[in-house]
């Protein structure tokens, strides 16, 4: 009986320690993309933490979800000249749903999100990522 109680106590304590240490997975965010819009158009994540992004492309063409480095602006049209300004990016084809993970920027602030597919930013396909 004492042995069972000791084992139960150790298991309970282990679970409590894991919960207290934040043993949960990545922060989850999502976006639905259509021609030429994100839904939602803004997201909030924790600085330096792992983020799981699920993109659902309900559009008829490829779309991207591109984080632009803090303080940088892209030029129109968005093209190879802007690649050095990209913090992280993900693409989904028409009808595709994809999930990938990335580490959020460690510097809190507001980051621009754009669709890097040619002509899409010009159509207003943009949003914001707030890093806290």
C-alpha cells in the first residue's frame, strides 16, 4: 500500500513539474488564403517561441505567407530584390492545406506579412504579425 502511494505521489509530482515548466507544444496560428486576401489579416505570437502555422489555400493560384524582417519595407513589385528582407516564408498551392513550424522573431514588435507571389502584394495581400 505504501509503495503504491509513493509511486502515485511520484507520478503526480512529475506531471505537475511538466505542466509548470510549460511542457506544451508550439503556439498554433492559421490563415486561410484566397485570391487575394488573408483571413485573418493579423496574428500575435510570443517572441522567440516555436510557432506552428497552418495555411489553407482556398484560392485558384499559389499563395505565400512571408514574414518581412522588422523595420524593413518591400518594394513593389515584390521580387528577388526583396529576398534579403525575408525572415521566414511558406507557400501553399491551390486547394492545399499545409502546416509548418518556425521560431518567432526574438525582437518584439510589428512585422509585415506579404504574399510573395508576383502581383499579389500589389492586389493588397498583406497582414501583420505582432511579436510580444
